[in-house]
């Protein structure tokens, strides 16, 4: 009944009720001030006609001040800082009016009575509005059916979202979830902050319909990983950009918080659920992850934390990326010792120090320059980092008698046409060579296709292009790639580390390659948009073909030969591939070092042509990049 009465009142009537309430509160404040200050003699003071006249004067003056400042027109759900400011100003004016009236009428009430009355009015007015606001909100919530929202991220964007949903007609924020242990247990914007592990219980207890990721500053990789972890909750998982981005890009960026369905994009079920756990192979070990700040390295680190190693050493030459993964891992409730090392894999002295000081058992080598166009234009830097850096780490691991060394490779290393692919193939060859000569360290490598969501994949690029209104750029209409998710790739790397005998090349049975054109179509459709083409000229997003980039292949391969061996898991295969002899590898590395030191691109190309199955073409332009 009360809810129906409130909803039927129009805005002028509500304003009038608030105005009447404030005027009455002025009289109540005066009465309370007299009772507090005069005690038993208060009745005598109230019997004085001048006191009643003064109270009436004060109520009239207060009403005028409220009308002038518009205090009665402030909505209850918007009564915040500005409302408090206006109420305090009205109280100050009341005190001034009372003092002036006391001096003019010269009654027995001292001026400080009205100062007390003004303070009491401020308290009563603010308290009454807050109480009314809570009453209205309770009535509103009890009489409306709203979708219940769990906000993942209690930062600035999450708090803004919670405030915006306070009186929303369709959505209700129930709680926060955050990985930062410093925030867990606190109440922010009226909602409690829970750890991520409590999400299933919160979903069941509060009947959550939707989870919103309010973490616009988090990388694409982290957001994909969180969406994957939340997939089993049965809730929709949406992503919210920052409010600043929404305002700055209103004219060109559509608001899209639809969840990204990676199963639909891949055209197959993801495999991480089919791959067994690997905790026992890494439990209690001291593990070095190179390139720990990258998309693969950071996911490796996150999955390794759950394997409870003794120590996890994170190495990267990108300070910001290293800081971010260190911050994430320390938010986990884990006893694993985490060590961060800022440096390059090309630094031999550093690698030897790391191996010796931290008693390394396992090396997961994910550090590499992997952006094809960037390495194509910076071939010498790419070779130095990807080939010589790999040799530096591998040699240090061998000298320190590390148990296992796993190289993270790529399908672009198979009969490469790009400088990036050639650098990874040379890295594979040197690891295979070391495997034949090592009696203590087991060397192996893992080769997989494009990783959705990594910094070098099409996923972030297509998402950005779609968000900006297009066009989506495609290098060729028939280009195909093997695709997998970051969790799939990382689980494969970890499994390879547990299967290896030494010198192995592991590949994943990924089914058939996928047309990149289909990926673009599916992402546009998942964004709720349509493709603009000859059949649909009124569509939203155009797909523009730009031509193959230098060094880019139309179709990638995962195998150099056809000989395959099985492993303990049917989805993982072991390739049988030839490699260079020790003398051939030494000659190849000697020529490579000479080409890098003299910055001789002709010598570099001659070296690659001599030792790699299909060498890339000489780059047209050599750019310079600082390592």
C-alpha cells in the first residue's frame, strides 16, 4: 500500500512533502535545543510569546532558504555530497536568523540556543533523508524483480557500477569479488568484498544471474582467464569498459558487454577439460619461467601456483608486465615462494646466477619476440633474443644440472617463411642438439598454433576493430590457422614437461585448421552486429582484405615430418624429426653470431638458407628496436 502511494506521487507533491518535513524539523530542533539547554525551566521559556514568535520567524526564514537553495528538489537517491552541502548551508542560515531575531526581540533566550538548534536541524534533516532513502529502497526492492549482479573487481569502475545500479529498474548489485586480499572482507559502496574462491557459493546463496568484470585495466589475457574460471558458474559473464572510455569514445565505441564465447569462435569444444592435471610433476619443485610477464608465461605462472611448487622464479625484461604478474600471484592464498627477476635471457651471467642461487629444477622457456611484422623488420634483434637467448638459458640449465627444460615454440617454425618462424626453428634445433648431448637435463619443446587472447593473436585486434566500428582487417580470404586458447596451450606445455624423455617435440591434436575469416564473422556476430558486404550493404562492420604480410604463410603446419609417436594422452603426440649434428649446429650459431655482431643481413639470410628447411626472404627494411 505504502509503495503504491509513493509511486503514484508526482514530483511536485514529493517536493512539497520534503519542504514541509524540513520546516517541521526546524520547529522540532528549536524545541529540542530549549529542552536540552534549560531542562526543568524549559516550559517557562516556551510559555513566552516572544519565543513562539521567534520560532515562527525561524521556520519561515528556513522555508525561504530551503526554497532558494532547492534543497527540497534533491531526489532521495541523489542525496549525497551536494545535498549535505545545501543542508549545512540552510542550518548556518537558520543559526544566523535566530541570532538576529534574538537580538531584535531581546527575549530571554541567549543566542547560543539557536546555534544548537541549527546543529540539531542539520542532524535531523540529514538523518531523516537517509532513513527515507533506505525505506524507499527497501520498498522498491521488495516490489520489483531485478536481475542480481555480482561485480568482479572492487576498484573505481566496480564502485561506479555499484552506485549506478542502486536504483536501477532491471539490475541489482549484490556483492563484490576481488583477487586483492587487502580488499576482501571490507564493505565498499555498501557491498561486501569476497575472494574469488567464494564465487560458486555466492552464486548459489544469492541467486546470481550475471557476473560483470569491472576490470578495464586488466589485460585481455587476464580477462579471458577469469571468464574461463567463471564458466562453470552457469552465469552470464560480461565485461565492462571504464566509464572514462565510455565517455571519451561515445561517438565511435559501442557499449558491448556481451560475453565472449570461445567455444563458438574456435568452432570446437575447448580441450583443457580433456587434459589431465599435472600437479604431481611440479609439486615441491623450484621452477623458472622466462617471459613470465607475457600472455603464455603469465598463464603458466598462474597454473603453476595451483601445483604448489616450492619456489616460482619469474623472469622478464618488461618491468610493468613483471610487476603485474607478481601482483596477481601474491593475491593467491599460497605458501609458494615467489621471486621476481628483471633481466634479459641473453644475459649469461644473470642466467647462471639464477640457476645457482635458486636451485632450479625445471625451466619453462617462454621468453621470445613473437610479433611477426615486428621481428620481420628487426631480424637481428629477433635472432639474438629468440635464438641466442634460448641458448644462453639452455646452457645455464645444463651446467646447473636442471632436471627439465621445456621450450615453448610455434607452428611458424615449421618450414618457416618469416624471420620470427626461422628464429624459433633455430631455437628448436639447438634444443634438440643439446638433448642429444645432455646426460642430466631432459630437453624438450612444445609446438602449437595461434593462441586466442595472447598479445600476438588476432583476438585482441579484432575486438578492438569491432569496438571502433570497423573495418576488421583480414590478410587473405582463404588464410587458415590452428587455434587454441591460452589455457589449452599452457596445459599442453605443462603436460609436455611431465611426459618428456629428452629431445621430444610435442604437438597437440587440434583437429582441422580454422578459416580466420570465420573467426572474424563469429566475433562480429557475438558482438550483436552484422557483417557489411555485397549481400548485406547495410551491415555494421566491414571485413577488409589487406593482403598477406611479408613472411606470412597462407596455411600453417604443425609437423615437419610424418612420423608420430603416442604419449600417455591421446590428444598429445610426439613428433619424430631430424636435426643438425653438433658440428653443424656449432657452425650455424657461429655464423649467426657473426651476422648479428656485424649487422650483416646478407650473412644472416645465407645462414638461414643453409640450415633451415625453407628460409625466409630477406627483409626489405631493417628497423631498430631496443631490447
